[in-house]
């Protein structure tokens, strides 16, 4: 059973920083892209940042220059360093991984349960 578990969320003041982590565990054969999504109250879930196995990254426009996605392939873990946080960054943050588990021949998307980030003074 593959699991993705996020950590690192919390309450932070505007201008502050947080680092989210997401570890994938279970019978994993390989992991392709990993990504962070977020969903604010009353809004649809949207992609925040994505990173390939090789380290190529992509960001939504509103977080460019403030957020950095990275991964440690030896630990099956993806990170999101969030700096200069704004109130509009408040959301539940979810990680996603496109991976092949030991019981499948094809990659599938797996999701974590989310971690809440609140940016408020």
C-alpha cells in the first residue's frame, strides 16, 4: 500500500516562511513527477509546483520567486520551501506523486491527505 504523508504546515505571519515535506512509502518501484497542489476555502484545487525525476521544475505564476520545490530521490521525498508568504497562500496543501508500485505495470497518481497552511497576523 503506497502512502504519501505531508508535514510542515501551520500558522505563519505574512512575510514568513514554511517548509513542507511529503514522504512516499510502501512498495514503490519508481517515481516520476512529484507535485504540490493547494486548495483554498471555496476554491478548486490547483497545482502549485511540479518537479520531474531529473529535477526540472515548474511553478504557478503567483508563487514564482517565493516558493522552491525540491526532492530527494533516495528518500522518495518532495519538499516545498515557501518564503515571503502572503495571506492568499492560505490553503490546504497536498502532495502528489506519479509512480509505479510493485503491483502495477503502469504509473498512477497518488495523493497525500494534505497539510493546512494559514498565513495570518
